[in-house]
C-alpha cells in the first residue's frame, strides 16, 4: 500500500491569516515529501474559508517549488466549472512546470453553495453528466487534433498546449461513489478515488465492492483505487478523544456547508452554537471515534491493515480537521514515523 496526504488551507474564523495558513500547509507537504509519502492531494473550492483552494493546479505548482519527489494531485477539480480545452491546457502547463509530477482527480462537485454561484441552476445530475463528457476528452486533447460535438461542449479540431511533460499526459482519477460512477471511471481506464466521509467500515467495504464489480466488466488493465479518509494518530487515549471531539465539530460545519441554509459572511459560516453541535447526533464524537481512522499508533495500523486487505492501493491521510497546526503536525509525524513503517 502507498500513502499520500490530502489537505487544504482551512479556517472557521479569521484568527489566522492566509499567509500563515499557506506556510503551515507547505510545512506539512515538506513532511510528506521527506517522509516518503507518494503524493499530496488538494481540491477545488470557491468562496469558502472552510476549504481554501480556488485553483488547485496553481497551489500544486507552488508546492512543487518546496518539495522534491512528491506527486501532486487534484483531489479534485470540479469538472462543470471548467471547459475541457481550458482544463487540458492548464493541467498540461502545470505538469510541465512541475517536471511531470501532476495527477488529475476529477469530480462533479458536492456543494450547492458553489453551484449556485458559478453555475446557477445546475444540479448534481447535470454536473455529473458534464464530468462524463469532459474527462474522456482530456487525453484526446493532450494527444492533439481533437474535435468534439457533444451535449455541453462543441469545438473544432484542437490541440492542448503546452504538451504535458508525462507521456500520454497526467494520470486521471475519478471520484466515485455509486456503481455507475465506478463503471464510468474504470471503463475509461481511469483510476478511482473513494471518500466514505463519516460512514465507517461498512461504507469502505461497499465502495471496494463497487470498484471490483466495475473491474469485473472491464477487459483492460485494473486501475488503481485510493481511499481518502480523515486520520488522526494520537499520542495516547486522551489525545485520541480530543481529536474525536475536534473532528465532530469539523463534520458539523461540513454538514452545515453542505445543507447551504446558514448565513455566510466574508466566506465564513455563521458560528454553530454549542447546542447545535451537541444536537448533531450523527456527527457525535463517539460515532466519529468509531468510524474514522483515528486512534493510537497501533490502532491506526490495525485499521489501515483492514483497508489493505480489502485491496486498496493507496491510503490518503485527510488532514483537514479544524485542529491547530501543531496537532496536525504531530499526528502526521506519528503517522510517517510509526504507522507507515508497518507497511514496508
């Protein structure tokens, strides 16, 4: 099994500057690079201080200048916010500027908050259809002289410029959950990213079943499958319980952003009260302690061994948590120095 780091700049208040958050993220990426992680992944989000990456390719080029070996992936770009020619060209340019280190994860997006600002009237179904039209065009645009007449995009013969540094272009990953999205990704020869969020081992197992079912109906080489999961490696049991409480708060904010009903000011969601946090039983610390990959070193090793036994090729340490930098740093250090060696 290979390991990667997933993260953004993030804040739920204006206590810390964006400059400080940027420097802290670079430090975490340097740790991942020096520690032998395969890749760093970051997503695309707009107008939200909760996750700050309006252009992940720009962020990855910046991180490339502070790292040496780390592969640099979008986890993910939101396909309906891009024209395929623009996405192909900017991805190829980022690949050139990073010396061929880019990997392109693609998704339909999740937040209606973003849809209604960038693509008013678009729903999740249309977003998914746009993704399905865009993703297969990218290798054709990198190869050159691609013409297209589709439902959402039509253009005469076009070649993306510059050419990507990697032969045939960066590897493409599709964020998949339902069986149809797994089948779409696998049957196009793309790798698969899965994110069970707070739903625990049964969902992790079910996502692998969907991937395997898609592979069973595909004649080509088996793609890779990556599991992205919130992770915390604690120094002791009390530290783990504190992490469960902090991740509970994070997921309460995640749910509030997803529901898109709460006032937003200066990119910050109206603060959740202690009563509102306590009322969200689904995201309780007890549930998240059970269902996320959090624990002491040996507990986390044991959890990830179960994922490895299911057949996952890569485990991505999702570090967004609302915790301060020091807690993120220390958890990642324990993961690199004490968890990863158990898989060598």
